[in-house]
């Protein structure tokens, strides 16, 4: 699967398996994307990135990757084995579907959930494959706090 920033100055491809799509409604994702963020993740070793990514340390546990030219938010990095990729940057069609929502307690008050997918109040390791207490083993979107 391939993707890029808005101006195609940063591109990526991955041949590895992708974690199911998760929507994070945490305050950081809402503020950095203007709504909520949908992402999956893949092993770093299966991801190839070309172009210059600007990394912003958004918390003690994570950083976010942007194109330095067009400011497209592309990656979330918890510094584990995986790197999360924001879904809007993939070339369509991607053939993936949303599997659940995290950090629902922090969602904006201007919308409601319109589906019956799992809704976790905060991080949910069953959705992300990652426990906040287990920071070093696997980075899976999304533990920004």
C-alpha cells in the first residue's frame, strides 16, 4: 500500500500487515487534525518513507510526523516497533474499515457516534494491541497522554 502528503513530497509504501483502523478522539488528535484521527500501524521494518518528515514531540511518549512543505500530518510514533499511519494519506482505495474508537471521553461535544463499533473511554489494548503500561514493546496508535 502506498501513500503521500498533499503535495507528494513525502511518500511511503508498506508491504507488511496493517493493524485494523482505529479512530482516536483524544484532545491531541482533535487539535492537530481539527476533528479526530483515523490511523492504523505497521512494523517499521515494512515501511519505506521518502522525502523529509518533520517530527514534532507532542508528548513524553509520542511524536507526530508532518511533511515540512505542506504540513500534512502523516505519522504517529510512540517509538516502539510499529509506526502509525494516518489513513487520509493512503492512496485510495485502501480496502480497510474502521474497527473502533479510542479516547471517547475526550471527543468533541459537536458530534455523536453513528456506528455500533467498540467505543473505549481511553486507550484500549484490545483495539490498539498496546497497553500504556507496556510502552516499550509495541507502538500502536494511540497512547498520546
